[in-house]
């Protein structure tokens, strides 16, 4: 991937914002160039095609997730604290107007997506689900959570519920997302 200088960071920032607000087919290089006050050619310098840009963006999200996980592991955060971080992050993104989570933002168009975008999407989904599974397994073993179904099933339920809640909250408002997070916690036997 290209070194992340200031222009490249801004391109990725706005691409991520548009992707999470409009989906893959809902934005163009023109949208980004207008925000940055640059020409489309400047974006093409870094990312010749939109698929290059979105694949790089999803790869960057995977790297950021790995960094966040390493920081949580290094600080010895409990399973509940890690999961609360995930919920807080979803709420923060929603407050920023990013109604769709990064993986959800390309799912609608998945079948039509270029292969390199599909690959990064699947890797990001796998990374999130693996992390969630690990957090829930640890929380169950440590007595922080109490549920009887398989950890893998429960982690998928948490992921899907939060993703759907973010979409519904874009129409119904923040309270919908907050209620869904409370429901997830209740289903995990979250002990305060």
C-alpha cells in the first residue's frame, strides 16, 4: 500500500466516511476531490481505480482493528471492557454520521464488487468475528458473561445485531442503537 502521507490520509478519511454513509456505489472520486479541493487525478495518483481505494481502506480498517486489539490485550482489559469498547466505537461512528459499519457498507453490493474488495471485506469480517469470538469465550470462562449457546454462534449474533441496529438507527435514531446494545448485553448475561 502507498505510504500514508497527509493527502493519502485525507483521501482514505473521506472515502471511509462516504463508504459508511452511502455504500460502495454511493460515492465517486469527485465527492472526495470536492471535499479536499483537489482534482480527481490526484486521487487516481494514489488509487488508480475505486476498487484500489476501497480495498486499501478495508485493509487499513483491518490494521487499525489489529492495533486496537493489541492495545486492549496489552492493557489487560477485561472481556466486558473490550466489548464495551466495540459498542462505544459503534456509537461514536453513529454520532459522526457513519450509519453503516465498515463491513456493512460494502455488503449490499457484494456480488458486484471487484475481487480485491471482496477479499478485503471477507478478511475484515473474519477478523472482527474472530476477535468477538475470543472476547466472548474469555468472558464466559472468566464469569463475565453467562450464556448457553456456542460462543461462535453468539459472536455472530452480536455482530449481526449490531450491524443491523446501526442501519435501523439511521432511520429510527440513536435510541434504537442504544436499545440493541442493551439487548446484546442482556443476552450475554452481562454482570455489572
